[in-house]
């Protein structure tokens, strides 16, 4: 009789619990009724810990595995090496896919190629990402596009501490990291209109809020950073935004 555990899928999540990719991974695993193994830092996974599961699915973006893309691809390989050596199939959902339009972008492309080569199956979340994967890696052994879910927000009132601050602000949501578009947003702000970042700096970039605040001050404006906002408070903070903006010029999904 076949082992019923043989087709069991375990979702392996790497990174801080509040990161959007980790949160998305938890939602997908819950929707599929699959077990989750979560670790904040990338460490090799012992196949014996999977209770006989033969498939592991890993959400991947380079910043979750290391602060630079080359080390990230190496860390990803180290995490899954014991699994592939034991015959476990590893599939990956790729997030924040790169484009080779700069030296940094070309380094990220090289890193993502290594991740694609190491995985048996690839999932992306938009047609644009589908095109990017095919450009950076040709045709992976298995490639699927699954659109991102759209979550509805419960009705809430803005919290008092955000009510006045965001009414006339331009507001950006998410982790602060270089090349996300804060600089050109600050440069294009109308006189006297501040920028508010809902989130905290990504690892290795704790100095970024001060650098951006100095840039805004030099242009007669201001930039404030809230730090991480818990789930229960996020809908109200988003509704309090005066002008929500996604300034990243490389949004892919």
C-alpha cells in the first residue's frame, strides 16, 4: 500500500513573521490545508523533521535569505540541500523578481537563476512575473502562475495618533529598503506635503529612515516612519492615508 505521507506537502517559510512574503506563505498554506514549518533564519532542513513528506514548497525573495543577493542564493541552496539529497521535491514561489536594468539588477538575476535551477517547480503571481522568469531562466521544469489573492479590510476608524498625520500625507506601505522609490517620491512631493512610511527598515538598512528624512528636509518637506504596524491596526492606518502610493518602479505582482 502506498505511504499516504508521500504526497504530503510542507510549506517551509523563512524570514520574520511580519514580512509580506512570509504572511502570504502562511495564507496559502492555510488555504490549502498544508502544514507549515517556519524559521526566522535560513538553516538547513533535516528531512527527518518532515514526517515523511516528499514535497516542500518555499516562498523566496532574496532579502529573506540574506542582505545581499549572492549570499541569499547560497543560503537558499544550503537550506534545501539536505532535502534534495534525500529525494524530496522542492518547489518555490518567487517574489520580487529582478530585471537586468542595472548592475544590482543583473546580480539579482544571477541569484534568481541559481534558485530556479535548484528547484523542481516554480510558481509566480502575475503574467509579468511569468515573462520575467522565462527571460531569466528560459523554461523551468514546471512553471505555474497563481494570481495574488485580494483581501478585503474590515470597517474601522483611523487610530487617533494617525488621524491627523496622514490626512495630507503621501503614504507608502511596507519595509523600507533601497531602490524602492522613496527618493524620487520625495523629490516630486509638492511643497509642504510630507511622506509617511508605514513600516520599518529591512535588515541591514536601519539608517535609511534618517537618510530619507534628511533628503526630505533639504527639500523643505518631511518624512516620518511609523515602524511595524500590527495587523489589527493596519486597516485603519491604510484608510487614514491621504494619497497612497506604490513608488517602486519594478512592481511585478
